[in-house]
C-alpha cells in the first residue's frame, strides 16, 4: 500500500507564500472588486441578513471571487469561491462563518502585502 507523501513544513510555508503572492497580485489588479467583496462580507458577518437575499448576495460574492480567481488557481480565493457558492459547496448555515473567515483572510493578506513592500520616504 502506498503511503501518502506528506509535505514538510518548509514546503507548506512555501506553498502558503505562493498562494499569498498570487492573491496579492489578484488584489492589486482588481482593487474595486476587493472593496466590494470586503463590503459584502462585512455586511453578512455583522448585520442581519434576510434569507430571501441570501442567494443574490452569495451569487454576487461568487462573481467577485471568480474575478479574483482568474489570476491563478493557487489563490486563497478559490477556497471561498467554492465554499460560498450555493450551487457548489455553499450552504446557508455556513454563509456567515465563511464570510467571517474571508474577512480574516483578507486582513492577513493586507498585512502580508504591507510587509512585502519596502516604502521609503523621500525628502
């Protein structure tokens, strides 16, 4: 019986950096999409959401995530695109927790992007 090859911690960290790099590229190419996605995720996570609006909101978020996923298959947005899509893996019970997770990932992505830039002050 073949054993699964388990990646070591170095390989996992490299894969995480690659995913963050691709995601940062997608975010830089589509800043308006990122703002809309963050606004929708924040509204779902923090405000009451009528069940009648669920499908329309989920479809809009999936559309935005598909725009961000077009950059590459290794972005962090692929997971959320599948998890929020009611026609795929998404479910109304997991919609709010997924939006909270998305907000946490977007915050981490912003921190990572800020650490990667070297900004100098010119007088």
